[in-house]
C-alpha cells in the first residue's frame, strides 16, 4: 500500500509502476485469498484496516476490472468465520473447545490446502492458549510437508508464515526449559536461517546475526 501511495504522489509518469504494484498484490491475493485474514503470532492482523480499504478500492477492482474469484472470497470468509468462533471461545476461557473447533474444520475441509491453512491456524491458537507442545506437533508436521512439496518455492508467503510461527513456538519451548534447551535453540536457529532466505528483514527482527 505505501509503495503504491508513494508512486501516486510522484505523478502520472509513475502510473505504470503503481499499476504494476497493484497487479502483483492482486495476483498474490488470488493465490492466497486467506492471507488478508491471517494474523501474526501476537494476534496482529496482516492487513490493517487502511490496507484492507486500499485493497478493496485499488486492487480488487483494478487492472481487468474484475473482483477476486467467488471461490477465493468464500475461502477467506470461511477462515474468518472459524477464527471468529475460536476467538470467542478463547475469550470465554474455552481453549480446548476452540482447539476442538479447528480439529473439526480440518476434518471437514475438502482441499489439502484448506487443511494446511487450518492446521497453521490451529498451531497459532495453541501457542496463544498456552499449549506450545501441541503447536509444535502441528508445525513439525507442516514443516515436513513444506519440504516434501517445496512450498518455499511455489508459495513463499505461506511458507514464511509457517516458519515465523514455528520460530515463536520453538522460542517459547526454550523459555519453558530451565536447562538443557540446546535442542530448541538449534532448531530455532535452523528455522531462522530459512526465514532469512525468504525475508532477510524479518530474520533480522527475530534476532541473530
């Protein structure tokens, strides 16, 4: 959003560059329609309200004038609905029920990608609920699937979010161990190195050289 706004302020001669930015965002959201509803490990949404408004105004209807596919919108709506129900259960101190909700939705999901995203959301919720080992079991399995299907190559944003949450879980597990946490440190550093390949700035923010 900030790049597109900056290009707009530079004037008409930069209109082509601005449209290219919008087109890339549009392509990304068609590949990952649930991305708008994803959150960072601390619960902060990927897209702030201003960014969502910009996407609705400038991205979804720019270029060829078409909105995102209906199937993509439905996928995003389904994920948002599940997350809303799970968040409500957490506020009612019903973490186990929230976890069970995700398990049920994973079993019902018709596509492997839907199941993958729901499992990532389950891992995130497990970490937020104070169950880092449950989150670890989910992410360890997702990590193996990422390697098997080369997710870092064909879907870097989704792979990056898995690795980011995985790193947070590993750091939490390390903090919970009084001594002998070298295994968690080693695993976390391996994950951070992979994050560095996809997003060096994020890796620097996580720490390490």
